[in-house]
C-alpha cells in the first residue's frame, strides 16, 4: 500500500499577496520537494474599500475604519495625487491605510480595482460607496446638464461599482451606500405612480435604471415635473441609490441566503465638507458615524438589511 506524508515547511506571501508553500512529500523510498502556489485567499486579511476617500465624509470613514476595522483599509480616490495626499495625512496620525486608484465614472478603473481585490484578497469584506457629487445651489448650469451629470456619478456609476463588486462581497460582508435624507424628501415629492414603484418590493434593477434614464431624458425636454418627478437632480440620484440598495438586499437574501451579507443605504447627516459648506451642523467625523456603524455591524447581526438608515436608526421609506 502506498504510504505518504506531506509536510509544509514554509509559508510565504509574495508582493502580490500570493501564498507560496514549500512542501516535502515523504513517500516510501522517496523524498520529493516542491514549491506550490496556493489560492491567495488562504491567508489573506479582511479588507474594506471606501470610494471617494480623499476628503470629506469618505476620508473620515477611512480614518474611523483604520481604528476599528480588523483588517486592511483601502482609501480609494479617482485622482492618484489627492488620494496619496490623504493617505499621507492619515499615516501621519499613525494610521495604517492602503491606497488604490478608483474613479467610479470610469468602468475600466472599476474593473481594474475589482480585479485587484479579487486577486489579492479573494474578494471584499466591506464596501462603502461614498463617492458622490452635487451641483452648488448657485450653479447656473442648465437643469438638463445637472440631471445628466449628477445621475451619471451618483446613480449610474454607483450601480457600475455594485455590478463589479457585489459578486466579490464575501460571506458576512457589509455594503454601505451613502445616500441622503434628500432621497426621502424627494421621494415624497414624486407623483403617486413613481412613489409606488420606488417603494415596491418587486421593482427590479432594470426597471429602476429605466426610470433614472427616463428622468434624465425628461429633464432635457423640461418635461420631468409634468411627468411627476421632483425638481432636484441630486434628490432623484439619491432616490436611485436608496432604492438600488433595497433591490440588492432582497436579491442577496434570495440568491445567497446563507452568506448573511447586509446591504443598506444611509444618510450621514448635514456635514461640513466641500459639498455642503461650512454652515452644516456636523463635522466629517460625526458624519462618518452612521456609515461606519453599518460597515461594522457585528458578525451575528441580521439587520438592518435593505433599509435606509440615519443616526443609526432605520427610517421610513
Ligand atoms: P465631498 O465633495 O467633500 O467629497 C466627495 C468625494 O467623492 C470626494 O472624494 C470626490 O473626489 C469623490 N468623488 C466624486 N466623484 C467621484 C468619482 N467619479 N470617482 C471617485 N470619487 C469621486 O462630499 P461629502 O464628503 O460631503 O459627500 C460624501 C457622500 O455623502 C456623497 O455621496 C454625498 O452625496 C453624501 N452626503 C453628504 C452630505 C453632506 O452634508 N456633506 C449629506 C448627505 C449625503 P474628488 O476630490 O476627486 O472630487
């Protein structure tokens, strides 16, 4: 009868995060030596990815996660220089933070980042979709332009992020989509047909995306208001983010029921950042509290899931 024993002599991770293992196989009359490459998930750390992490609420989320998340924290930013600057300032506080370029408006950049996290970590444990834009109230760009540009980043690019990253979320993972209270206010300003669809448990991602496209098209013809849409591009984009979070939560519960992944949308509050200005009531650190709470929901938590959360409390939708 063939007899053999395997002895792993040395485990090592190379610069790409791959795990290499020197193996000695003892067989009767023979000793074999081989070096094998193992799936790099074997010894990898847990990992959290934050979009738009170079300033504002995103940077404060990264800062809090560096302290409280047990694993590797990735600050991502569309601009390499601004991202590295933020990493340097957090490192100067003694925090350990990693960087990866990620422009959510650029599908190639999203795909490259997703490939990196899959290769290095075998997936992602926590994703915080924080990146977003808003035109200033004083901006004189035509509403049609504001609608197209705002929806492109806040809804369509966030959706592209989720298309690439949702399949990478590991069992027990958390997805936090930074929406806004403006989504609730804007939902309540929609006509009854739209309100019913956005609240419906059977709305699909395709239907939602079609509705977001309709809004942009109607805005170009100045027809959005007569068709029951509110007069706010930012508000509609965040209705999209909140509704998409609910759709994805339902889908994950159905398709991966044992993985206990929790997906939520949230509002950080009114926060003093470049977006909201100096009169806002919260500091970026205070604004990070609810997103970080959702990112760090304990392993045995089963809720909130598919909810809109503000001040760490589930809100009516
Ligand atoms: P800031 O304008 O301060 O920061 C926005 C961040 O998003 C920046 O890092 C910006 O990068 C990044 N970003 C924008 N577009 C992209 C993109 N295409 N790819 C990657 N990153 C991008 O805003 P806040 O910190 O205030 O906002 C953060 C989130 O919170 C947003 O989703 C916002 O809608 C939401 N929010 C904010 C509130 C507030 O009161 N501040 C209230 C409710 C919600 P860059 O520096 O390169 O522009």
